[in-house]
C-alpha cells in the first residue's frame, strides 16, 4: 500500500473507531493522533529512502504540534488509531500491526541502550489502554488487550488481557475487540482475600485440632483461587 493510500486509511479509520466524531471537519482540529500518524507516514517514507536528518526534523515538528513522539524508523501498519494521543511514545524498533488502538500516555519503549531490536512488537487488533507502558523486545499477541496504567515486560499471548504492575496475564480467549476496564478482575485484591481466608482456616484448625476440616476448606480455597495464583 502506497503512502497516500495509508494516509487515506488513517483518516477513514477515525470514523470507524471514534463515536465522538460528528463531522469530517473535526478531523483537522480535534485529532492529534491522526496528525501524528500523518507526520509519521511522511517521515517513515523518507527514512526508508536512506535519509536521516529530514525524517527526524519532520518527526520533531509532529511531536511539537501533537505531543506524540514516534520515531520515523518504527514500523506501523494500516489503520492504527491513536485516540486522544497526548504523551504517546513509540520507539525506534517498535513494530505495530494493523487495526491497533492506542490510547493517551502509552509508551512503547526499550529497557536497554543496546543496538538491535529493543522495543515491543504489537500484533494486529491489539488494544492498549490509557497510560500503559509496554517495555522491551516483547510481543503482544494478536487481539490482546493491555489494561490502563499496566506495565508490561513479558510477552502477552493472543487474545489474552494483561493488567497490573508488573502486568499479569489473564488467560481469557475472548475475541471481543472491546476493552472493558469495569469487567477486569482485581488480581491483587483476590489473592489478598485468599491469604486472609487461608490464615483464618489455619487459626481455626489450631484452635479445634480438626485437620480434616482444614484439608477440605483449604482444597476448596485452592480451587476457587487457582486462576489468580497461576497469574502470579
């Protein structure tokens, strides 16, 4: 797909992803993420031609106008939507697939200063929530979701959800593209409750000496919270 076709796709993609868009005129004033992609498309094309200063200069202009920092050497697919956009950073060796949604304050960064691949690979149809930090040469699998303010430092399997600091993987094969933060479990809270209940079982066993009851209740607790224990 040539440069102009990609830019056209970026503009059309906003209409598909943002219900807040009421008319085409708003695209030119209210969508810094769209214009960040516009500057990136141009700078990336020039970078691939072997130029270095001009692409970085164009990228700097785009960063000044949109507050989005995308290195011109990054590889970004089609129909990538950066919603609200403020404070987004995409590193030099980052690779982003098609139909990815990125919200504000997201960082696709590195964890070292060594040369080579040091930024994340984001596969198709991924959603990265507000404030998330995806760090290092890791892969976020197709259709995966990253919860708001999560810090991801390990691979995320396809269609799984990563939440927390550091992010833990919730092994759900949910291919629904919507990221519902109100539906995400609180992993730390659930494990904390598990520990409190287990202590209560142990205290009751010490008082009564009923080992059989302890084994039964302990087994039930382990069954209920096994998913959360594994996520650690």
